[in-house]
């Protein structure tokens, strides 16, 4: 399943980059979780920008899911093409926040 998830992630990353919708912000696919029967795939995305931009981007990705599924079926020859569901992954944002906090607490070595 790890190989399937990674293959789906790679194909979707390329396909999302080719979408022409200007309402889709800067998207990074952080992970994919495909069900064992290959019927469903939960796609975790990180979106750069404010809350409104994140919501709008996920809505637009959900609206474009049929195009993305078609691309997935074309690229990967699997028994079934999973139904895609996009979810926001806050882990990247949390990591950036933690790095800032650590930098604020760490003593400055330049002195």
C-alpha cells in the first residue's frame, strides 16, 4: 500500500500543477491514504496562504476531482481508480510555527 500511496501522490502532484484554475493556491500534497480495496483515497494537502485561500483551494480541488481521477487512471494502471477526497493537513504549518518558536527561544550565537 505504501507504493500505491506514493504513486498516487506523485501523479496527483503533477496533475495539480497542470490545473489552470487561478483559484487554486500553492498546494503541496503531504500524503495519500488509500483504502485496501482501492475504492477511496484520502489526499492530504498543505496550502500556502490564509484560511480563506485554504478553504477555496480545497473546494476547487474537490471540484476538479474527476479530472484528477482521469489523470490518475491514465497514469497508473490499477484494478480500480480510487475516489479522491481532499483534506487539509496542518502539519507543515505547525512545523513552521514550532521552528519560529524555537528560534525565538534559542540564544543568538552571533554575539
